[in-house]
C-alpha cells in the first residue's frame, strides 16, 4: 500500500519560523513534523511514500533523500508552476496510484491507528474514508456529519461560528480507492473538501467517516506549535523520542555537556552537543535543539530553542520559540509567545514582550524593549474578521500602525494600479484610521478614491459608478461606541465574501507585502457629484411625486452624517420634514442617550401631529420608527411593518430575511402571494442574496437595516425613510394602522454563555438529538418543534456566547422553548467543562 504525504505547505501562520523552510520541516521534539508522520506510516506497515512538494521543495529532498535512512522508500512529486490544491497534486500522480492508497498531511501531528482505519475502510466497502476527530473549536477545520452507519451526510469547510453544526472535523487524512480520481480534472487546482467529496456525495459513492480517538493536532499557528511540543514531551502523543531517556522525563543527546550545578526539571529535551552553564535552570517543557549553548545563571521554562542557537548568561526565556542560529545576549528576557526567526541577534538586557515576532536576520539593540513585531505590526490575532468586518477598540486595537498594515494587506490582494474607494463617518478617530489605511494602500501601488465623511449607503451606491475594484468604510461600531468597525466592500458595494477575507488575512499574516517602486506609489483622488449620483438613483428607484403630497414626518438624525444629506434631498422632492439633531457630532452616542432622544422624538411627533417619526442610526444604515400615536416600532415588529407596506405595493414578489427573523414574515407574505427566502444571519449573506435574486422587493431586518435592490444591494435607512413616505401616502395608511393589522408576534432572543470549546459539541448534540427532518442548518441549528414553533441556536462569531431565538404562536410556548434550550446549552457547557477537567487531571 502506498501513502501520499502532502508536504507542500508554506506555513503562513507559522512565520517567521517558516520563512526559509516549508511547514512540514518545522521541528517538533527536534525532528521535522514530516519525519514523525513517516514513523507513523512505518509502524502500520506502509513504507512506500510519495511526497507532494511545492514551497521550498529542496529542503525536504535534501533532508530525506530517497528515504532509505528513515526506513521507507520515498519519491517526490513537485508542483513546479503553480499549486494544484490538495486533490490536484494527488490527481497529478494518478498513474502511480493503482490500488487503495492513503493521503496524509505532512504538517499535522498524530498517532492515528491507521491499521484500524484501513480495516474499517475495507469492511464498509468504502470508496473514500475520511479519518475524523472531535475538537473543541472546529472553526478552522472542515465540519462533518455522519449517519448511524458512519456514512458521511454533510460537511462544510472552515465554517464561521454560526455555521458550526458539529464538533466532528476532517483531519485531512483519507483512505481512497484509485477510481475516485476520475471525478477530478487534470492539471487544475482542486481541493478534496470543496471539489472531490461533494461530487462523491452527489453521485452517492460510498463515503464513510472513521472517528479516531487518538491524538491529532493541526500545527496551524505558533500557539498550537508550542502546544504540540509540550504534548509530545508529556507523552500525550506517541512519538519516537530523538535521544535516550537518561532519567525520568529527561532526554539528552550524545556529547551534551551539563554543568554539575545546573538544574534540569522534567520533562525536558537537551539535544546532542549542547552545553549548559553553571547554575542554569532548565525547567519543564523546555526543548533544546542540537549544539545549543546556554550560559551561566540562565533560566528557561517551556522554551523551544532550535539548533545552533546561543543563550547568554542570566537570560530568562519563558514559553517562547527561538529559531536556528540565533544569538540571545546576556540578561535578555524573552516573554511568553514571543518568536525569533532564524539568525536573529538580540543585544544584552533587551526585552521581547509577549506575542512579539521578529523576522529572520534582524538585530535588536542592547537594552531595547520590543513590543511590536519587527518589521511590521503590533499584534497577530488568530482571525482579523468578525462576522461583520474588522472590529477593535478605538486607538487600542485599531491603531494607525494596525490600519497601515491592513491597508497594505488588502492592497496586496489587488493588482497594482487598481482603484479602491475609501469613506468614513465624521469622527476624528475614523479620519485618523482612514488616513492610515490610505497610506497602506498607496504603499503597495493602489490608487484611492477618497469620499471623506459620508453615509455608508452612499459609499455602497457609488462603488460601481466609480468603477473601483472595492472599497473600505470606517465608522464607530453601531452598538459599541468605544469600538471601530472597518468594512471592506467589493465592486458592487457589498461586504466582501469569506473567501476574500481569507486572502486578506493571509496577506496580513505573511507580512511580506511587495512595496511599490517610487514611480508606482498610489495616488489619491477626491470624486465629486456623489450626492448628485445618489439623488438620481433615488428618482429612478421610487415615485417621488407622493412626497409632495405627504403629511409631515419628523426625522432624528442622531448627530450623524445622514443629517447633512437627507434633509437637502427631501427638500428637493417637496417632502414636509421636521429635522432633529442634524448637526454633526464628533463624539459617539451611548445607548442611554439614544433612548432619551427617542423619547424626545415621540413627544415631537405627537406635538406636531406628524404622520410618523424616525431615528436614523449606524451611519445611515438602520432606523427606528415612531408611529403617529408616539409608539415606538422596532425589532421584529419593524421588520413585519416594512414587509407589509412593501408587499402591499409589490404583491407576488420576493422578500429576503435572515434565518432568525420571526415567522410572522411568512404570514405577511402569504397575504400578498409573496415568496420568503431566508439567509444566514450576517450582512454579507443578505446583500449577496438581494443582489443575485430576481424580483426582490425588500431584504433585511430591523437588526441590520433594509435593502431595496432597485437602488443598490446595501442597507439604506435614508432611502427607507423616503420609501415609507411614498408607500404610506399611496396606500393612505398610517403606521399605527399597519401595526395593528399585523398578526401577533411571539419572538424571544437571549444570549447564553458558552465557551469556545463547547460550541462545536453543543451543535453536534442538538443535531443528533433531533430528527433530521426537523433540523435546518442554514445558520446555526434551527429546530422546528411544530409547524408553527421553532428555536434557533446560533453561535456568536466574536464572543463565548450562543444566541437562542424562540418563535411561536403563544408567549407561554415561546418562553418554554427559550427556557428548555437555555438549560440544554448550560448542561452541555457544564459537561464539557467537567470532561476537560478530567482530561487535565489525567
């Protein structure tokens, strides 16, 4: 039997460790990860191995040669021109795979029982067997669901938090029959999870999941790299140790010299040829490569030091990683999670603070305190993007330095000379961040169309007019006034897809942007006539004549940019509008201030006997209504009111709402022979559906805003206000009448604490506990208790929470459902904590 060792990875998130070696050659316990995989294959009788290479292929070929010294027969298949993807590189060697073969990743650490998996494969008569495992946080992997017979039913590659429906994931290890390769095209970049497995499912080929209970770690980032080392030292994973065990938990290579006064506290590894000075303490979790020198009175705890590095007297290294050939001076402090790339030099008494990464061959002056990455950045988060753009504390997480790097990372994914549109709200912090983003974009040769301060609906509308490849909008977060929200738009003005977010993240983490030549530096232009374009779009997208005959409306602009735009336009259309709080404010409103202004709005509406009142929020995207009686309309009621008014004028059309919206929308749609489409509960999904679906009259919800695709496929509170005036005037109705004609709404939302580790297992348990026909997996897990009652459990993308939405035909039923699933979430979370505690004790 042959194995295909996937060894082409560049290890972007392991940089700077992988700047000069491919990811499979990164050492764990002083041996490359891929060597541990070869040892695993040998233990299960697999000695014929084909390694597929792409990034720095000579490093692996020079180390393993033909594999004879490692007890295997090793051949290589190099992707010379371009990467072919996980499946494409296997298709490329199809002629060598004439019988059952194994595909295994060269950059994961595992001790899978491959023999048991192969037996399972043969007993099931499987064409493709995926070796699966269960992990606490499945968002970085492919999630899989199997039936009671272990046959694969569904999988989703790298889901967002809300898409997690199981904690059972694909490990990238497969047992395949050669005939499955016929489903793949030749010489084309294709992937197992995205291209091959869906075809096998569609053709009902026997495909099964073998759930392994053995150790498995995807060494995907610097944190998991250290954890894998510690797991190996603690024998949590079966690996061949590189040196003899001289005493319990202490492995020492040949020719190592250890001063008699030095202290070694297990578990530790000391490589061959090492020298350890007097009174030095080598504490548990430390791994020293070959030929490492450690001076006197130093202390190393959980430190990983690669071959040939030197650590000076009295240095303190804590849970850090030092690559090959580094020089660490006297009294240097390397703090937790810091990383030195190959051949770096750190001067005496310097400090490298927590989480800082230093690229190869850099020199740090004596006494320096380095608290930012060298050369770029101040932080390296696991994920840049939340469910909606990039979010961070103003001037703490989102700093000028961070924004420059984001601009350069985004620009690096575009062609040099491209045009990008950039806009912001009126706050000073957003102006500062925007200028930094512009600098980053220009530095990689991207031109900028600077719209300055404007409402985000105008930015979305103007993107296709300006023919830009994309855009950035910066504003204070609508719900968190101390946070900044950076949204990146595509050429249509829609928030970019997850795939594009991943590309930007990849460029951000690589930190090796190709800077433009002096003559190719980007330029900045300031487009004119934006409001004229937007006004023309208004006229084309609605009937403005009823506005001249409409009753009075009161609009509270909440000191936002919309106050400088909408009053002028409504005045041109002849609408009778009373304006409140239209001046611009550079400070953010608190929730309490907004509620006080809403109370003021209600009083003004009653006092002037207006048709209705509206408060515009979120830089022109969201709104809250007040009817002529002074009653506030928001939440599910606002969504239903908008649906009723729009569908009354556009019967038999389509309305798009997120999956967590009340079922009263279906009842409203049935009145008007309309169709309801539900999407994931994130803004991008709604905007994409609005742009691509025919005959859409309305999309969105009160929570995110409303979309009228005839104008543009983005949320737009300003157009919504004008449209409300038009519809109420034509239909000769009032908001109070519309509200009173709605079916009763029984809908409840609550957020429940749930650790990141428990989210995947919670989703799996909910799917397993309920009949498949009752479960809907558009976003999170939606369980239909009856034809009219349902509950949705939706993991939060940015917090250790899950959201529980209950909807039904009575308050008592909704309350009961809400309590039931809140208790179930708490129960699963508690079980997960207890299981984790037991594992730690063992």
